[in-house]
């Protein structure tokens, strides 16, 4: 099992460019999440999807859109990148287990917006 | 006020030392509590869940005080490999697993 995979690993964009961050999980989890991590801020939730076909805003959704393409894939799109979106982006999926709930994270995408 | 607050450190301790991290959370409705570990430039990984009665996993002990809204992590006999950032994490019941993260506490264990 690959777990949670993300592409690309690194990306440099110019202000105003668009891009899509891809995420896939092979653990048959229902819930998936997108976070951003900035120095001194901790991880903050951008969007989440509780099940295939549903998406909801998290703490910092402005400037982003998401698509839950199927149970495996959850993509994050930046329509018009801004320098404030320079960050490390993590995708995660959730094992729903009353005894051992866990979120599994992908390796992250490092994004620099110039 | 941040929802989950941690002392960012850094904590620098020698091998074999005992070190404790504290965390407070503001939402009294929070139901689930976790410690995650994040190595430099890597993704967070679950270290342990925190249960009301306290729980231990080898050299790691986690405790929860709901009345004070306080969570702790104790690491005994520190190893070099324990060097990482430790993230305090809470989850509200019925929130579809939405996690709220503290900013993390940096631990460096030196020889």
C-alpha cells in the first residue's frame, strides 16, 4: 500500500498562475482533507471531504477550490496564485476507528509563489 | 486566543533525559486528543491518542485533564531519534474528523 500520495513534490508559480495539487489514497477511507502548514502557525484545514461527492470549507478556504473526483482522489486547485499561498500543503485521509482514529498524511507539496 | 496552544520550545535535552510537553485547548467540546510527531521536512504521523485515564506507550506517557483543558506528553529516557516536532491535536465530536493543531514543540536530543 502506498498510503497517501501527493503530486507534485515541489512547485514554483508566478502570481496569477493556476495549478492543481493532486492527492490519492489507497486505504479505502471515506474522509479526506487538505491542510497548509506555515511557520509558527501549525497546520490549518483548507477543505475537507467527508465522503465521495461532498466537500466542505475548513478554516482557510479562500483562494482555493477542491474536487473529490472519486473515493480515492481529492484535488486542490489554486485558480490565481498569490504570494500568501506560499506554503507546504498536506493531504490526509482518515481511518474511522472508534478505538484508534488516525489521519494519514501524504508527503506534502512545497509551493512557492513569486 | 489560539484554539490549541503549545510552548514552541525548542527543548534541547541530553540523551537519557526526561522531558515533558504541555498543551492547552480552548474548546470545551473537544472530544478526542492526540499527539502527532513531525520530523524535519516530513509529514505528521500519529504518535499516540490521549485517553481520559491517561495512557502509556513504551517511553511515552500522555495525560488529559478535561477540567483544566490540558494535555501533556512525557518522554522518558530520551533517544537521539526522538528529535522532532511534537504536535498537540484535538478533534471535536461530530466534526467529520476535522483536526485542530497546535503549532508544535521542537525537541532536540543531543549526545
